[in-house]
C-alpha cells in the first residue's frame, strides 16, 4: 500500500511541477516562433474562442468555456475579452489554468506537425524566410533615404525617381496589389520604385508638417511588408508640394485614370482634369 501511495504522491508532484511549467510558457511568443498568431473572439457570455492563424486564415482554435474570477467585493466576476487579450499579450499569471492547458495542447499539436515536416509548416518556413529578407530590404532602403534626408537631398531624390517610376493607385488597388487591408479605400497613393521589389509610398495628410506621410514597402515572392519613413513628414512643405505637383503633371494620364475609377469624370470630361490639392487624398 505504501508503494501505491508513493506512486500517487509522485504523480501529484509531477502535475504540480507541470502546472508551474505552464506558468512560465509565453504562449503568444511560442506561437509566433511557429509563424502563427493568436486571436481572441467572443463566444457566449464571458466565453471565448482563441484562434491560431496565419494572416486571415484560422488553422485551429480552443474554446475557453465561461471564465470568471472571485472578487472580494463583487463576488464572482466575468473575465472580459480585453482581459483575456491582455493575459495573452503579457503572459499574466492570472490566466486560468484550463486555458493555459488547452493552449499548451494546441501548441504541441502544431509542433508535432512541424517535426513531421507537414506541408503547412513547410509553407510557414518559406513565409518566415521571405519576411526576414523583406525586413532587411526595408531597413536598407530606410537607412539610405534617411541619409538622403540628413544630407538635404530627400526631396530631390523623390522628384528624380518619381518623375521616372511613379504610379498612382486607389487604396483598394493597393490592398489588392499587396494582399493587405492597411490602405484606406477612400484615399489615393503614389508609389515610387526604389528597386529590388521596394517602393516608396506617399499620401497626403495635412496633419504632417510636410503635408505628406510616407512608408517603404517591399514585395518578395508573394509576400510584402512595410516600414514607416518618418522623414517624409518632416520635409519642407513648400518644396515637397512643388515637387509633387510636377510629378502629378507628368502623370496626368494616371490622375485621369484615378478619377475615372472614382467616378469623378467621364471620357468626355477628361481634358479638364487638373492636379489640384484634393486630387491625392490621404491616410
């Protein structure tokens, strides 16, 4: 009998150690290492479904069940969706043990698929590799353009490149081009080629000192990512406006195309198009 009890004690001790190990697991970071993101969605009252996903595609999920905690003043209180998201974001010790256990099982399941060279994870590895290359390229271009700004050459660079390689798109067209939803469909954007799959994206915004905001976006083998270029918003407003107006004039056909897409002009009215300040909208 003593041996039986001893065996039970060891089992209980093992479970306690496992519970402690669960507390140390930062699930958000662990899933990100596999190229996955965690998203919390509402189910029933104070119940949630936590999805592991790639972009918009949900690959698996757990149901948390109804989540409550004991409040010394208000008795039992429900855990809200922002509470649950905060627990995941900061790996809070207040995250319910059952939720941690379910996340652990889902995480281990994905690791098993990866270890067995599942096709899905081969794609994840490809995605991770390409995004790392994109990140490096974005930073390289950012450093170069930041140096141009420090040397006082950035406005001239925008004109010299924009006069030769600029294009104009609606926000919807940009979202379709880069398979994203970060661009405002109601607004228009100018892209200037930087080479090697990178482009400088400019858009009007009166909140910026220069009247424009900008970012660098790089595409590579079906993937893309962007990085902001704060120097655009710091440029001299009059100088940049003059340069952009010249680029707009040289891109009259594209301005006409955008206005056709917006339904602002018809074929009969195309000769009256002018590159006014309202022509390029902003994010």
